[in-house]
C-alpha cells in the first residue's frame, strides 16, 4: 500500500518553497546592500553638509567674535540662534579665553560670560565625531570648528555644534521597515504565485503517478491529459505512448507465458527451472508427478534436495559439468521409477549465469528393458553354454576312446542327443518369442468348442501318463454348459501343454492335477492346480518372466528352458486375456487363464 505524502513533503510544496527561498534570499541580499548604502549615503551627506555649514558659520562669526561691541554680541547671538533651527540641538561660541560668548540653548543662557564647561572646546582643536548623548541616550554629531581672526593668522575662538544625527538613523530604519514590509508582501504574493506555478508542474506529474500505479496494477485503459506543448506536455504524450507499448508488451508477454505454461503442462517430460542460487522457481505438472511432490513443497527449495542428489553433487558441479544423471525415485520395489536428468545453464547476453534448467525423462521402461535385455543375453548364454559344455565333455570322452566301450559309447551318445534336443527346443522357443515380439506370429481365430479342446489336451496327457506307468491323477471340473469362443486353437493348446507339463514336472508321483473350466459374465476361466512344491510368494509374479526359474538346478535337470510361461503369457495377452498364478509353498500352485467370452447360442450360427 502506498504511503500518503504529507503536504510539506510534496514536490508541490518544495517547488513553491524553492521559489520563495530564492526570492527571500534575493530580497535579503538586495535589502542589506540597499539599506547599507542608504545609511552610508544619508549619514555621510548629513555629516558633510553639517561640516560645511559649521565651517561657513565659523567664518561668518570671525568679525563679531573679534569685536567686543555689544552690537556685535547681539549679531553673534542672532546668528547662533538662526543656525540652530535645523537639526541642531546646541550651538555654542567661545572666545580664545574659553568664555562662552553665545549659545543657542535657551536653558543655558546663564552660561554666557562664564567659563566653558564642555570638554571638547577646551583645547580649541577641531573635532568631528559621533557620540551618544548621556542625557537622552541618543546619537549626536559633535562638530568643533576653530574661529580665526579676519586676517586668518590667529585662533580667536571656537564654534561648538551638537546636531541631531539620530533622526537620520531613524529615517534609514523607517526606510528599512518599509522595505521589509514591502518584501513580506512581495514574498506572500510570490508564494501564492509559486504555488500556482508549482501546481501547473505537479498536476501532470500527479496524473502520471496515478497512471503509473494503474499500469502497475495491470490497468492500461487510462490516458493522461496533455495540458500544453511544453516539456511536461511532451512528457505526458510520451507517457501515453509508453503505456500503449507496455500494454502491447504485456499482452505479448502474457501470451508467451500462457504458451509456455501450455507447453510445460503438456510436455511428456518434467521441466524444472531454478534461479542462480539453485532454488526452484518453475516446475511443471509432469515433474511434480515424476518426483511425487507438490508445487508448494518444490518451489523455493533447492533442486539438489528435490532430486535427492545433494549428497553426491553441489550446484557448482552441476553448472560446470552438466552431465546427465540417472535418478532413482522409486517408492517401493514394486513401483520403480528411474529418471534421466539433463541439465543446462540459463545465460544472459552478458554471459551471466542466471539459473539452471533440468529436464526429466522417465526412463523406467528403457532401463527395465535394458536390464531385461542384459539378463536375457546372460540367461541365453548360460542356458546354451550348459548343454554345449556337457556335449563337449562327452564328445571329448568319446574322442579319447570311449567310443570303443560298448557300454559307455551308447550312453554318451544318448546324452549328447538329449542335450542337442534341449538346445533345439530352447532355440525354437526363442524364435517363437522373437516372432511374437516382432508381431510376425498373428493369431488365427477360430470358433472352437473350448470344452472339447481342453478335454482333448487332458486326454492326451492321461495317455502319456499311462504309457510311462506314472501314478498322476487328472481331475476335471468343467461347466455343463458348452462354451464356444474364438481362439487360436494351436496356440491355446500350446499354453495348456506348457502349464500341464509344469504341473507334472513339479508334482510328486501320485499327485492330483485338477483342471477347472467355468464361465463368468464376460470371461471364461481355465485353472490348472497341482500338489507340487509351490512357489515362494515373492516369486509368484516373476514366474512369467523369461528364463526365470524358482529352483534353477531342479528345473534345468528336468529339461525346462524357462520360456514356456513367458510364451504362454504373450499368447494369452494376444487373445485379450490374462494369466496369473496363485501358490503356497509345500502345497502346490494354481495357474489361471482368463479369456474374453461372449455367450453364443447355437441358433445364432447354424
């Protein structure tokens, strides 16, 4: 919120005060000089005039003072009285014996004929000085002039004049007072004029301030009124143009921001932007989802902490190296998430690094596929190497002479043939999986009586059990309803063969294998249960992975390739169904096959 400006703090007041202070200083300087010069000239003129008049009077009194005639004394008194009429307090004349011959002061007429009592006249020296009268406490001007004989060769007396110089100072003070009063009136008028002039300057500035506040709040609709063609008018016009350009720039910026937000929101990769200190300032929705966090938790937090790499890297290392990093943000072993983080610096044109951008790619599937590929190659190599090593050993033995032994040679050759068959089966399974992965083994759908097809597979296994004199029992639990569905019979039979083979391999002799066939609203369920060793709970979901075996040693001894269930899963998924297992160690396992099913009445297709 903007703080309110008091009047005496405003530019309006300051401009007026500057004008008034300048005028006041000017008036004071001019007044001081004027009063000083007035005082100097007025007092000097008074003194010079008084000096001249006193000298003239002293010259005129020379003849009367040198005579002792009463008529001359009367003339002397008359001249003194006439002279004292103009700003003169007292005029006194003394002869060469310091006897007062005449005085203009009516109160001192008794001093005539007596010895002079004024100290300034006793030495008959000429004096011109300004003193303060002790009786009136006012300034007076004392002028002592020698009176010489008419011939001018002897001093016959002295003339004493005490004049009123205080009135001259009073005249100067009165003039100064008038000048001061006039100055105050002029300053008052100037203050009013200065306020009006300042108003004409500050009003456009105030309007610009209000418009600037509106622009700061995002309102560009206002326009400043141009009051004239002076500099302020041009500034107002320029401000209006600036407002229009700022509005256009803001609209462009908003459009770019919305476009950037839209791009960031719809990106399949996560994006994080930081300031130069590594604090997160922008993070899109994908990054929040990948890092399992919220915007409130991420913004203003260090990117090192967000990515959980603060123990291995510093911000400087990220800025200098900018290597891509693999970050494991998995919540659990079942929900693994691996991200690839690419870093890039944000540079200004000056080269100053103002931040860092991190792009997060979800590479969980790629890493999983890469891991599976490595594991697949390792498993294939291992599975092929085992029979090849065995074959090599038997062949080397035959080469060393065992072929001549009528008992060993047939047995060694038989083992070699079994290992060869095992490798052929494995390679065929691999080729089958390869065709499925490459989608080069499409399913051929046929309308099949699923009851008869499953029964056919089970009867074939029953015959095999009898031919091998085994004691396995196969129990059938079929729905009484005939189920017709569209499947690829060859591939479904292959799936059933794989599951039944596993059930026979891992069930003890004399065990019971139960096969169930039932229908639900939209699916048909086939389940095969055995009474074998079972599968550990942590391995139940992994039995459909390629080359996975719960008991590798026993499975390999039984001739399994570890690919049967993987092929079964691919086949069932191609049919739009699903396959899963349930097991309990020591009690057996149950494999379920679910296929999509729509009941078909015979009248619909006959």
